[in-house]
C-alpha cells in the first residue's frame, strides 16, 4: 500500500489499483475536481510531484489528473496490469438495454450535477455516460468532446436507443446525453442551465425551457461501436 512519496518505486510509471473511490484534480493544488476513479480502477503513478500532489493517468481511459499525497494510501500496487476488453459492435448492441437501465437507476437516486463526477450518485454529463457504459464492460473516453470523436458519427435521423447525442458550440462538444428513443434522452445537466442532476429531456423546440436550450445547442450524434483501448505511455 502506498502511504507517502518514499514508497513509490524509482520507476517512471507504476501501475496501482484503487482501494476506494478516489478524487483526481486538475492541478497539483488539488482545488478543482477533474475526474474520479471508482474503487478497483487502475492508474499509473508518475514521478512528477508538485506541491502536495502526484501526477497520475487513469489506465482505462488515459485521463490525466493529480492525486493528493494524503490520498495515496487509497492505492495498492496492481497485481496484474490493466487489459482492455475487446467487444464487437454486435456484442455492444446487445448490452445497450443494460446501459440505459443503469442511467434510469442512477436517476432514481438523490443526486446533483458534479463537475468531474464519475462515481454515484453525483455525475457530470460525460461521467454518467462513462459510468453507464463501463457498468457492462465498455469503456468510453472521459470528456464529451472525446466521446464525440470516439463514437461513430451518425445522422440525427438514424438515432436508436443507446446512441449518444452531443451538444455545444460549432467548435466543440461540451455536453452529452444518452438517447432513449421517441425523441427523448437522459443526461446529467448543471444547475444554472439544466436540472442540477440526472433528468430526461426531448430533442425538440417544443419542450420546456431546459429541453429547448439544449436542443438549440445540438451538434450531432454518435454510436458506440467499440470499447476504448488505452495508449501506453
């Protein structure tokens, strides 16, 4: 078990697994949450130490972050290195009802929108998508714009339950939801311009204020046809 800096072996990168849910921050100051790692996830600890934090990369999605030195006790050396699971497009399609069921179950719990949240009960938009898909063994990249690039681009007219819908600016996707069918999608949206948690909206100008606001930002849609494979550093 890692307890402090001196217990990290003198190698460039060492792989560990999380003993408990872990917060990863966007800078070594550990003030702003970047993402979270659920218990059991693997990460690579580097020798880049600044202030009271160490730089890490989550093995499953290559996401970077900083772990407070006081949280290193929540890590243990991985007994086996992380291996990405390979799934075919047809296998993924069969799992989509379970992905959708995960989001409905998550919505039934008391929750609020948490920037960087990937662990129940509080998620951000892409964190909910990542958690829903990984519940059936399918890894997605972490952020909405990364998920848009990773998925197979499809027309809005081709949308089927389990596809992702993306919102944002003409330059970049900043929000993502899971299509449920009949013009509806489920997503975790913020407090100021959303529902401050998980809710269902419609892809239409005829919806309420929140639905209309997101519909006006609609960029496109994507289909998950593979599971993300990490890039070894």
